[in-house]
C-alpha cells in the first residue's frame, strides 16, 4: 500500500500499525498538527483542548484519503486488534497477528497540541467497519487484478477447475504436460483443441488483506474466479420445451458452464429438464481469462459452376435438353475459432479445405431451330387409326368429338395442325389437357391425357407431332381424346374440319 501525504513540504509514507514484527511501526514526524489536517473535517471531529511548550506524540489515523481522528493511547488499538484476532480471525488464520486494513494507515506526529479524547469512538469506527487485515497469499495477475487466498493449493486446483469449464480433461492434461493434441484425420469430423492457456501471468507473494477478501477454501476461490468479488448469483426456472442448449443460449453462457454450475441436477447437454427446475445461470465475470483455440472439421457442400448453356440449331426453339445433370460435391473444411472464458471472439476463419467429391456442372442444350408456327388451316385426327366414340353433341353439351386409337388405346396424342402450345394443365373435368394456338384464328383442345403434355407452353409443334399420351384422366369412362376445334373462340364440329 502506497500513499503520499503532504506535510510541511515533505512526503509522508503510510505504514501499518500492528505493534509487533513483522509489521511496520508508525512513522515519526515533527510539525504543527493544525497544518496536517483540519480536525473539524475528520470522520471523528476533535477539538484542540490544550497547547503547551512540551512536545508530545499524536497518532493521526487515516482511512483512504480521509482522517478518522487522532488516537491518544495506541495501546488500546493494540488491545482491540488482539481481541478481534481471537474472535474473528484465529480460527481460519492461526499463528499470525492482525494488522490494519489495506486502506488504513497511521502517521505519528510530534507537536504541542492536546486533542480531546475520542479513542473509543475511533476504535469503534475501525471495529464496526472491519478495517483490519491479516497476512495471506497474494496472487497478482498481469492485467492488474489481485486476489487473496489462504492456501495456494486451493487456488491452483480452483484455477484448473475453472479452465475445465472450457476444455476437456484430456486436452488440458496434454497441454499442461507440454504435449501436442493429435490432429484430426482427413475424414474425421468434430472439434479438437489446438491450444489453450491463461492470458495473464501471475505472481504469488504475501500480503495483507481484509478477511472478507481472502478465499478460505477451494469453493470460495472458485466463486471469485467465476464471478469476481462482487458477483451476484442469477437463477432461471425451466419452462416447457426448454433444452440445455436453449437455456445456455438464452442466458449467454456456455453449455459446459451451465452444466458445471448445476452439476447436482445436470449431467448431460442432451438430458430432458423437468419443468420448474431452478438452475444457476450466473454469467462468468472472472478476473482472469482462459483462451482456447479450437479447430473444427466439418463436411460441407461444394456447389458446381452455373449451368453451361449450349445452343443447338438442330433442336426446336423453346426446347431444352439436360445432357449432364448437376451433382453437388463435398469438401472437408477446417475452421479455427478462439474462445475466451467460453465465449467466441467472433473471428472464426477457414484455415484449410480438401475436396472429397468434385461437383458436376449441369450442361443444358437449348434449341434455336425455328419452325413455322402458323397453322395450315387443314386438320387431322389427334390419334392414329382414329375411331370416333362420341360425335358432336352425342349427348347434351358435348361440343367436341371423342376419338380413340382403334388398336392402341393408350397411344400418343398428335397435334392436329402446326402451332404454339398455349396451355399444358389439368382440371377435374378435362384431366390433363393441352391447347394449341394455330395463330390463324383456330385453336385445338386435347383432353383426358394420361399425364402432362410433352412440351411446355410456348413450344412450336408441327402437324402430327406427338404432344402427349392418350388417357382417361378427369371426367372420362375410358381412354380417349376429347378433341375440340375452336375458331375465334367458338367451338366447331371437328368432323366438318378434319380432312378438308
């Protein structure tokens, strides 16, 4: 503890008063006490009740930057510390003596002032605020943090347990012994620890600290390492559909940390949690930081290049043929990610990848050959070896001709004249059906096909070209083609048009 105080142009270095080795005695200085501090501003105000030519020793007690008061009989302080040591400290810290707190110091002044006696009030203030210290192991970290522990072994064990929140035991032991962790194989998926270490260096020495700041056992050290000196415990009560992973994510802690905090009720990240279970979800707020670098190997999809289009002037315009189907590839990708106290730093990166299956690029031929699309005005039956099964108005409302292939009931449906396909669809009456616009005022309709037509809308087809298969989908009692010829939207009798 280092503090400087101005006294008649001199710097006074505070020292702990304990009246026994190895603690230091108060420093003796000379001067006018009125120049040292204003007694009216002291925590325990005191008046000067006498002055004389004979100099005397006054003991000014400071707490941080404030004056508590002036003690006249320092033996009372010695007696108080002996009493407090036996009642509060001796059980946990035997064979030592008590000192004043880290922020308390006494300046010994020689002057001719006599202050009113407030010794009892000053000692009561020191006692009630527990302004005492006892010698313990002081652990200083390179980031400036300090913790006090009764036993160094407790600290070392608790520090290892803290690290095991973020790394498995096997990896920790290998790294602690200076051994390397085996690499993942080319087809071995999962995570390995690449490196792990505490970010802070530490120095262990002896130091004075209040008992409230000294960890007396491993459990108290663990609590300080996890939550600091002032951490408050946070709880979560489980609800329906909660999972271990979900609870950890919701409370911004790692799954391992959640399991560690609740080891009495949680044994696995995959277990089901009873509704209403009270879990400790206190986030880590540690004075130290354990950094783990992990390598994760996963199998990832490799997408091929975009489709290669090949234009084919022997293929009808509007027709596309897939010559080579697309196939997705795969690769083994390795990522590196750094975690500090279980939390990712957000700077993960891919460090390598090996192709395990080459992707295959799709190759598509697109037709560019243009056929005449205006009909000839002469029509043929939509099937080979046509046999009429239901003529124009063979029953009420039947403005069409039903045609069957006499020898091949499920043969192909043929375009009655050249034109452009404007519909290739399905409805509950006509079933699968195709409409061809002959671009001269005429359209033809082909119903009840067994499945969708061969060609998409916009395809130009020639007279007699197969456009689908005969069927009986929709409202039909047998395989046939429901054949219509329309002129400017009005249906006409096909039997008067075919062959003309």
